[in-house]
C-alpha cells in the first residue's frame, strides 16, 4: 500500500496533533534506545521501523542511544552487533549516543535534587525497602532515613561515588510520595552502588543510575521530542515526567513519552534474557543461529532488510499486546525473494535417471531464465547429460491421473530441456526404486523452435546433471518451538517446548552455476523454496540455509 493512502497510526496522530497545536516541525527528534545486553530481535525491528520510519516521514533526526546503565549485563559485543543490525536494516542514525555519556550530568542533577530535599540516601537493605513499598491498595511506609539532613545526604552520596561503600550498602532515592497510588512514585531508587567495570566508563563510576532516572533525562539532554516505548512503561510515565520537571528549562523541548504494544512472534521467544538462555545452554549455535528470531539470525537464514521492514509496517503499531503468526513473516520474505532471488535447480532427495537413448559421451548446455520477475530477462547455461538426478518424490511406478510427475509409461518435461518418458524402474533387494530408465525425445528441446518443443505435457520437473552437479550441504529449519507461545505455558519452562527437529542437515546437488556465489547470496531452488549461502561455507563444501519453502506448508496441510 502506498504510504499516502495508508491511514495514520495512533503514534502519527499524536505527532500530527502536536504539530497542529504549534509544536515546531523542526524540533521533532526521535531515538531508538536499546540496552546493549543482547542481540536485537524481531520485536526490536518494530521499534526500529517505528522510530526511524518517523524520522524519514518527518525528515527529523533519529539517535541511536545505548541505554547502558547496567554494567553487570552489558558488553561491547552487543553494542557492535546492534549497530550492525540497525545499519543492515538500512537506517542511518543521526548521532550515536550512550546514556553513560550523561553519567556526570545525571550525578550533578542528583546533587541538586538532594539540595532541594527531593532526594535522600537510604541505608536499609533492599528487602526492607521492598517491604516498605506497600501494595497497590496499601500505602508505603517512610524509610527511617527519609528525613536525613541535606548535609548528611550530600556527604554520603559523595562517599558512595568515591567508592567508600560495598555494593548494595546504600541507595539514593527520590523523595516523592510514599502514599502515591502509583507504586513507582513511592520514593523510587535513583542510584545504586555497583563495583563493576563498565564497557565504556571502565571503573570511573561505582554508582550507576537506574533506568527511570536515566531514560527521560537522556531524552531531554538529546532534545528528543517524542520518546516511544513499550506498554510496560505506561505506569512509568508519571515518574518520567516528574524527573523531567525537576531539571527542565522552559525554553527547551520537554520530551513526551508514549507507549505502544510489544510485538510477539509465534513459535519463538522475543526476550533477550530468554534468547541468552538458548545461547548459553547450547540449544542453538549462537545469537545468529538461523533458527533465532534475532535480526542477525534472520539475516543468516536469508531474510532481507525489506522483508523485515515490510513485515513491521504491515503489522503496524498497536495499543494492545498481541501475537503475530510467524507465517506472516515468512510470507514477506517469500514475496521479497520472489523478486530478487535468481532461480536455479537443486535436488535434495536424489533419484538417478538414466536416459538410455542419449549418447554416453555427450553433454550439452540448455538455456535457463534467471528470474521471470526481471524486467530484462537474463539467461544462463545449464549442463545436461545422460545421467541426471530428479527428486525421489517426483517419480512413482504407478499413480492416478492427478499425479502430474513422472510415472512408468508417462511423460514429463525436464525444465529448460527435453521431454522424457519413464520406461523402467530399477530396484534394490528390498524393492526400493534406486534408478529410473527413461528415453527422451531429441526434437523436444525447450526453445529449439521445433513443433515437438512446443508439445504440452502435464508435468515439469527440476533436475541436475550428475556429472556436473555440485554436492552441497543443505540445512533445513523448522519452528524452534512446538507451541505458539512457549513462554506462556502455565507452570512450565519455555525450554520444555523445544522442537527436537528444528534442524535437519542433508546433502543436496545443485547446478554448477552456484560455484561463483558468495556467502549470503540468495537463490530460489525451483519448485522447492528459497535458500542462501551460509557463512560456514568453505571452498570444499558449500553450505546452504533453507530460508523458507515456496508455499506455506503449515497453513495448507492436505486433508
Ligand atoms: P527484551 O525484553 O528483549 O530485553 P527490552 O525492552 O528490554 O526487550 P531494549 O533494548 O530495552 O529491550 O529495547 C529497545 C527498544 O525496543 C525499547 O524501546 C523497547 O520498548 C523496544 N522493544 C523491545 N522489545 C520489543 C517488542 N517485542 N516489540 C516492540 N518493541 C520492542
Ligand atoms: Mg529493557
């Protein structure tokens, strides 16, 4: 659908309303704020497409901001991976920022809050603080340290910063309202002591600001106008605003937090914490395992940036959490690769065909169209000879009239080549067909212009010439989990629902034209599906990933 004809989503309405009531368009600014504690996944793609999409739509800058306030879980490896993934999706950020760039500013503001009696050092253990929080219906209780003097607070906070205390000995809390109906407003923690080196600030700091204190102030420092986050932060909005009001200069833009629904994908998990478990427990081979719903896993599997962006735009932005069926994502990659992927022939379950009336010492080339979707068609040469492979499932000794493939006495066309007729099935001792003897019609070659070349037969099969084919490894994937929502099964761990057959490695035979292809290149194996070349490929052995089948094999199960 063209962008103009698509109705605005509720986020765009918020922006349009702000513009109508006088917010200057040139002040629009957005950000995508990942925490570098894991690799980006398909859920993040929605947030990336939302924020960078708005940047494109309103010609406004979008920052990439790392929310790096927890050195216990964050690493440079994740920062690098996140940048790679956002860039691969095709987005350019205006500035690369880090919450850790603002540690000093945040500290200075915290000191100001202490001076204004709006923050205090609490020296209780975390359990006591949690107990005093109350419940949604019962107000909290004041900490015995709530009314410490400004001087004492300043001194303690300074000592916290100077590393005089062990991790967890004290915290800095905002002094707001222990009876607020919003529990997050009951004197939330702003700082904690953590003696841990940070991937950027190293050991400069041993106190680290909490998310709520950091996020809004970072938005403000960067003059982000609209700060979009997922629904679980809806209750945090009051606190986001309270923290901003403490520091805001009325001449500057006050960022506005608005929430949208998290996107969940069926038959997988989209939570960095759970994905990390899959990696750490060796269930998958790393964050970019092609079965992972990470951007890097999808890329390795053969997904394209456009397929992911089109998926994100199709599902759009919602106000309520919901589950998107993974087949919709597969639909989009199929649609995109149909346009982009050159066609080749590859056989995955080979059955040998011998064309008995084709000369033994001969070979020839047939012409094959690379992609019928191309505006200007291009062609390649495919070798043909007396001994070929076809798919096992394309041959039956006997079959009814609806079987349009090869059966004894029947004819099919070999794609781009000749019409053949099956004459005899050769079997092993157990009665399995191991070879089919056929004859061919020498005048029927596709494109040769003879009347025989125009002759219509019902079935067309793909094939490879045995002597020319390249033997390759093919990795076929299935859903990683057997149920749509593995992490929402009452009382069960999501790992109990792993699909034991999510990876199937087989040998395949492909036409020799792939020999020059590079890692990442996409192909359609005709009649089978889309494949790409995996990074595990070596000059000796090419490895293909199956991205997706040609049809949705889950939705259309033959009844
Ligand atoms: P996770 O639970 O996977 O760790 P997160 O929300 O903690 O996710 P962040 O790195 O904090 O991950 O997320 C960066 C941005 O992406 C945030 O604005 C967040 O709200 C958004 N986001 C994360 N997961 C999803 C999702 N499933 N759907 C839409 N947006 C998401
Ligand atoms: Mg987070």
